[in-house]
C-alpha cells in the first residue's frame, strides 16, 4: 500500500528556508545525499507547490551537466522517472516530462491518488505540505536535520497543528546531520 510522505531538509530549529529564502546551509554531504536517494527510491509520484517545483526542476536536465557525481545522477534518474503534480494557479505549462499542473490542492483527490498508487507519493514544499498536514493526509514524515540554527524563515510544520507521531527510524551522520522518520499515529 502506498504512503504519502512529507520529506525535507530542515534546520535544527525547524526551518526549510532561512529568513532570506536561502537553504544552502542544508546542502548534504555525499553520505547524506545517498541516504536521501534511498528514501526517495520507493517514490513514484511527487507533489509540489510551484516554488518547490521551480527549485526541483533542475533535476530534469541535471544529468547533462559535466562533473555531476554518481549520487546526484542517481537522484536525477529517479526524478525523471517519477510522475509529478504541480499545484499552481500561475504556471500554465510544466518544464519537465511526466508532469501535470493542478490549480487547486484537493485533499480528496490526493487521498484517491495515494490509494490507487503502486508506489509511494512524496509531497514537498512547506506551503503545499501544510495543506496535507492540516487535512491529516501524511502517513510518514522524513525529516533530515541540518546541524544549524537559522533563527527564522519558512517552517517545516504549519503552526497550530497537533499530531501524534511514532519514531520508526533514526540515523546520524559524520557531518552532524540527523535523519528521523516518523509514522503518523502512535
């Protein structure tokens, strides 16, 4: 059975972007990137808001860049193979293959998508994910913590949401990053 997974890199104080919109502080080492690739390997569909899509669409053509390492190339292959749904009122056409644009996030449509999916579905981007979190759609949270405090910016979790979570896996890395996987419910 497919799961809806919310997965992102965050600062230790819970931000996916700092106050200036930057996220370079979350650049992973090869070890962390390889782990993130493993987390992404069962994903067959990605759900993105427009801003996150515009960041991630880099992976559509990344394999054409000289000097890209094997770990990055592996992620790019997975990205290109996956279906992508972009929720945007302003983007008329996708910039990647296997991509469709939806104007509005519909929790019932996402429930059906996950129920019918053969592979896991990942949602990324805090604004879009906030809608899924609020609607109680998330089955697992994959949080990769960067060893940094950024003091403000865009939060991983939306304000005012309460949820019971169960830790299902944890891993620490030599560079100080920590990966946590939580399942919804106790």
